[in-house]
C-alpha cells in the first residue's frame, strides 16, 4: 500500500449563477504522495511548486488537519505519515487549492483505515470540513457537479464533462482574494427579483449542460447574487470589464469568476489564443500581472496511483 499517490484536480466553483452549488473539475493537478508511515502524532512533508513557504509546517497543512478531522469523525486512530506534495494549483486564486488538500486528507484517512467508507460518506465528510460542496464534490468525482448541502445531508448529481472541442481558459492574476473577504462582501439579503433571476438562470445552465445546449451557457452563467459584489475586489474596473467585455467576446461561450476569485474562467470553442490575450490584457489594464492556463473539464476526479 505504501507508498501511494493521489492525483487531485483543481476546480472552478460558484459557476456563474450556481453559487455554492455548481462546480467543475479541471485538468490541473496537485499530486500528494504518502511515502512512509510514522508513529501516531508525527507528520512530515516536502512541498514542491505552489505554496512552498506557506505549507511547509506539516501539522498546520490542511491535508493533515483534514486527515485528523476525518479520523475523529470516524473514530479511527490516526497514524502518522510522511508525505510529498507537488502543487500546480495556485493558492488563494479561486481554483480550489484548499479543496485538493481536504479531498486528499479525507481519502488518505480512508485508505489508512483500510478503505472502510463508501464514496458518499467520503463526500459528506469532505463537505463538512470544507463547509460547502461546490469544490470538493467535483474535485473528488470529476466532471461538472450540482450539489445540495443542508449542513448534514449531501445530495449531488454528476453532469457530463465538456466535449473535447470546448476548452476552459483560467486567467490567473498575481494578486490574491481570500475566501473570507469574498464572503464578507456579500449582502445579507437580496431582492426577490434577483433571487428569481438566479433560480431561472441556474436552471437553464444545468439543463443546457445536461442536454449539450452549449449555446445557452452564456445566459445560464449570468448572476446577480455574488459576482457583481465580488467584482469590486478586483483592481479598478477589472472585474466589471470581465463580466461584460469577455462575456461578449466572439470566441467566448461563457465566463465567470472562478470560485471566490480572482481567477477568471472562460469557456472557449476551439483555439484559445485571442480570448486568453484579451483576458490577460484586462488584468494588465487594471495594473496586475497575470498568466493563463488552457484546460479541459477533467472527466475523472481524484485518482489513486
């Protein structure tokens, strides 16, 4: 069993109108390798790539804290272990880096406990630790997912992955937005008409995705609950420009703030060059550097290797 690795995908969540509900796995991965079993209470890690300086304290690493929480929930005695983390997913950029650690920690707890628990229980515990399901569910099982969580029960549906001809551009700026700040900026209540707007658009988004009506994704992604507020966390008018200019770009199928931001994603049909350049140009005009990934929807979630 030892060593073993987990290949865990990035995610883009809160997709447009699907706040805390819709999420998609992406073909960008963190790889976590459990190398050695250690005495109870002992943990060590080697970090490569993203977050080298921030994640080197093994006992504070979210993978370890999630592992310990899962063991506590299940009444399992936690074994110590040494692990290696090779991180390609940027931290605090809205691509689910924390969810990769949560998913990996819970899955490691299950593996070291003898794989006692089914997928549904793993997902319940992952969601309990993360607080919402829209990142951890697609991170674990892949594809595009629709999830419902009431604090105790998790229900989810896995929709088909995007077809091969549709890619996902993730434009990642060089500034961070922390989830806590992105949640604080949201209003405590919204007008009834805005709630109706989001229910109708999220319904169209899910139905269009299920039926392959990709021409309706742009409308389905339109949102009034969170994106107009979170756009204000971007420099200047950068956020507003993304939600208007990029949405109307001729190569863009749909666009959204990824997670709590500041990464912006756009679904593109065919070649991604012109749209990628336009997305990074908006960040540059706002005074921020950026880079981009051209990704696919990951049909598989976390894989044990």
